[in-house]
C-alpha cells in the first residue's frame, strides 16, 4: 500500500447509483424479510444518486471505503414519482412515537471488496441503526430517569397515554452485512495498542447517523469514525447516551483489518455506569464520549470474524 493515487480511485468501477447495485442496500439475509425492503431500497438508491458529499479511499488495493455525508432528514413530507419520502418511511417503518431530533438518513459508511464490486461487505446506515431501537417498551433505566423523564415528558407535552418506546434511542446496531459475508464467533480481541501507534493516517472521516438531546436532559447519538493507516484500518461506530445526573452508556462497534489477514475483526461492546458509580474525576469527563468510555465498566463484549465467502 503506497497511499492513495487519484488514478486508482477513478479506475474503480463501482457505481452505487447503478440499478444493479441497488441490492447492496438491502438488509442482510439474516434479518426477517418484510415490505420495508423495496421502499427502503428505492429510497437508499435515490439518496445515493443525489448524495452531497462522497469520499472514497482504497486500502491495500482491495478494500474500498466510501463515506457519504448528506443533509438532515427534513420534517416535511415530499413525494415525487409516487415514491414514499424518507420521513414517511422512517415514521411508518420504525414505529417510534418520536424520531430522534436529528437524523441523517443518507449518511453511510460502506466497505466494499474489489472482488465483490456490486455488493457491500459491511455498511453502517442510519435506517438500519434505528431499526434496532425498541419501539414497544420503555428503556430499562432503573434509577432517577423516570423522574427526569417525567419532567422531560412534561416539557415535550407528551401524552401519558402514548405507547412506551425506548426514548434513549439505544441501538445495538453493529453494521449491515452483505449477503456473501460469513460470520464466525471468536475470542480474538482488537489490539488497541496497535491503534495507539503513530502510523501515518491515509484516510480519516467521521459522520453522524442520528442525535437527540432528550429534551435537554442529556444526549443520545450514534457516530462513526474511520481511520486507514498504511497497514491496517479501524472503524468505530459509537452509540453514546448520557442522561444528565443519572447514567452514561456507550455501545461501540469496532472493525479492524490489516494487510495479510483474510478477515475483518468486529467487536461489539456495551459499557455503562450510573453517575453514582463514577469517581469525581470521571464525572468531569462524562460530557466527552472519547474519554469517558474507558471509565465505564464493560458489561458485554462479543467478537466476530467477518469473511467473504469464496
Ligand atoms: Zn412522505
């Protein structure tokens, strides 16, 4: 790998707005089939073809990173050519009484293998992330927040009769896999020491999928960062929840790949603590997810190896 050459980028033929490439945006085969597929696919396709900002990078002449950043979901319904608008799609399919305040419906990180140019290997997209938010049960938050939330609900004039849902927008989303990807559980962990090395960074991007300020009682957000170095790459998709004076939660999906390795290591983890469990110094850092995550007890971790099938 000798850095990005403009010519390499232009040579790569993947055109995501091509009709045949549309299948790339289907949910993985392991998820239940539903009517969502078709409209979601159409909307995704349209979104991709009109994307405002797209960056590409090729790693090791074999793995392509595509970052798309676009506008926020508009709050008005607009239908063109009889195709359902994104707002309707999100409202109808997610069944959440309230969507997060900020949704970036077209923001995506797509990782493609040049050997499989028409389907992605793994993608992180907002719709699939929000599909993992519980739309039928209140969040499992025991101490304090009920009072905090009662206050917030009052602020928002939310009716008590409204059906319960996870107003923290917690999502255990760990990416959407392409149909040819094989998943194997592993005990292997990502070596974070490798990532602390001062390797030159050939490509870096960060993007937001969604965000909600919990009516000024904290924040719930999902963001993605990708970093490509000469011999390895690292992706972090992070859900960060802070309910002020109550609790902090971080759900991280990390991807790590390196030259000479025929799989991508994916690690999903859940960390959380109540304010009462944090030291005074940690409490000073609760506003910064990049710092506080390390102070939170690790509750769950699961690693998988992602292989392209032969
Ligand atoms: Zn609409």
